[in-house]
């Protein structure tokens, strides 16, 4: 059942914010940022009137599961219809925009495995061509894939610009010199050329294609929105933000950016200055109070986050006083014991209440398939919200999702499964053995998932436990050994 959406406490500040110009709302996990995003958009629909310019408001999100959730909330809010309100994730909007302007991307997008295959062949070829550059050409494939993503996210268009742009976030032993960048740029340009040759693109190309179209249209382009609200903006790239900033009517310049640095789970990042947005001074407000989690869940999650080197950027969290049980850490010596425990607890919850929501999370798509099969074998119907982006609140199906796709969502009971050190931090993301950026990003991902839980949180593993459990305050957990 979809819970009523209401503003409480400091969230009510959203109704008094300036309707024109850019606004930044910084909020900690559980502070109601998604609720604020929705109310900000609907408030604009209700209050902005202009006989010469119809009000058109958009809420942009990073992933489809959050946009699906926001769409459901919008249809439910106050039992009224906001027909001029568009809720969409960036890539879905970009796909339609590019199609409208003659760029058809249907069936052209390549995914991670194909990207790595292309890059691997390019690197092998360059090793033969540049025998004296073996240091930079013997990295893990994830190093080059991450760098390609970073170059596109920063909208870097030339070798010289790449050399001159400061590259932060690499591990302490993995410095990339100017000479290294010359070689990496060859990897990048060869990859782009190979994709064009076979008629393919990747998701990071979408923003670049949009910027090219906008540049080509110039003054002939009419911005489609009078107000834009961006939820979870910390996970968008510079290039994506540059696109969104150009979609707003110049008469309002109304851009609301809602973000939490502590929940940045992608290796992108930008400053507002880079994208030409001024949110300094009174144009930034913070929501600090955690309304979602029990005191016990919040304390456990915060103790993990304290180990992040970049926590100076994070919004300070004011923990609520709602009491509950400590998060459970289930340690099993066999996978079937972990699985049996999870099924048992799900049945206990459902026997006590048929209205409380449950979500099972795994770090990988492969792991999600195993969870789906486990539930099916036990006669439990599930819905994979990370695949469809559609969340049904009409029945009591169990939600399952990858950890990356539940940002902005909340559930009464959350299970984070199979948290071994091979799965978190996921091995595929390491560009070097001590990849500080990857380790930090995966820590923030676990924090984000822990803070999805309203009433109870269960984390489990069988085998070698994730290194992050050693970073959580021991007294904050109830340890169950199977």
C-alpha cells in the first residue's frame, strides 16, 4: 500500500523557497529528499501561472526504479492529477529527445561485457604498438572503462583538455602522469571509433549526443520546461547536468537540485561552478533530521560512513528518537543456512502483517537471479524493481533489486544478502588492488542500502565476510551465527 505523502518538520521549508533561479537542497539519508522533490515539483505546478507560458515541470532522476516510484507517488498525491508534470530518468528522456532530432538509438546500446571486450582488444593492440608504455597498458580493464566513463562525464573533447584536467579519485599508488594520459587518450579515441564503426553507442554517449544537438540548434531551441527538479543529483555527471541546465526556460531559470554526497554511488562527480550553476549563499539549504530509520539502524549506518575519507562533504545527520531492534548481521558457514534464515524471517514478517513492505537486495544481477529462484522455490511471488522500474503497491509481493537501484526508496524491512568480500566491494570495480575510489564508493553504496530500512535491517553472508562489517560499530549490531 502506497503511504500518504506529507511534509513534516523542516521539510516544509520547500514551500517557501524562491520559485525562480537555482536552488540546492542537501539532505541526509532518511531526511525526506524524495518527498521534498515531489512537493517542490507539485508546488510549482500549483503556484506558477503565466498566460504566455504554460507551466511544464519535470522531475529528473538517475535510475528508472526511482522515477517509477515518484510517478506512483505523483498519481496518489492529494488524489489530484498533475498532467503537466513529467517524471523521468535522464537516459529515458535523452533517448526520446535524440529520436525527436533524428538520432535513433534503439538496439544500438552496448553494455558492460561488450564494452570490456572492445577495450581489451584495443589495449592488446596498443601494447604491441607502444612496448615502452607497459605500466599504463597492463591495468585491469575496469581502469580503462572507468577512465572512459570519466572523460565522457566531464565532457572532455580533446587530448589537450584531458591532459590539463585534474584527475582525482584514483588510489594512492595509481597516479596517472601526463605521458600516461597520452596513451589512455588513444584507448579512448580508439574505443569511440570502433563503436562508430559497428554502429553502437554506450549510455555515457547519451549526454554528449544531447549537447551536440543543443549546440547545433542554438537559439532555435526552445527549452521545454519552466521548472526542473533533480533528485539524487550527486550521481549525475557534469555532461548530464549541462544538458539539464539547458532545458529550463530562461524566464524562470528554475532548477532545484536535491543531493546527498554521502550517497554518491557512481564514480562521477562535478562542482556546480563547472556546470554554470550558482547555488552559493542563501540558495542552499540542508535537511539534517533522519525521519525514516530507527535510532539503531541510523547509528549502525553512520558508524560505517565515518570511515569514509571524504566525509567532510556529508550533511550532518540528526538521528531520530524512534526505537527499534538492532540491525542483524547473520553469519552462516553454508549458503543454504543463510537462505533458510532469510525465508524464515520473511515468513515471520508476513505472518504478522500483510501490509508491510519487504525488499531483498544483492550487489549483482547474477545474485538477484539466485534470490528470485530461491523465493520461487519457496512459493513466494517477487517483483524485480531494478529491471522494470515499476513498483506495484497493490499486493504483497516481495521486492527484489540490485543494491544500486534502490536509492531514494524505502521499505519496512530490508535484507541485504550474500555480503561477502567478493561481492562487496564488488571485484569487477577494482582498477588496482588498493583502489581508494572504488572502496569508498562501495562503502557509500552499503550505507545507502542500510538506510532504506524503516523498521528492520538484516545483513547476511556465508563465507568470507565483507570488509565493511569491521567498520560498523560492533555494539550497533545483533550478530546471529548459523
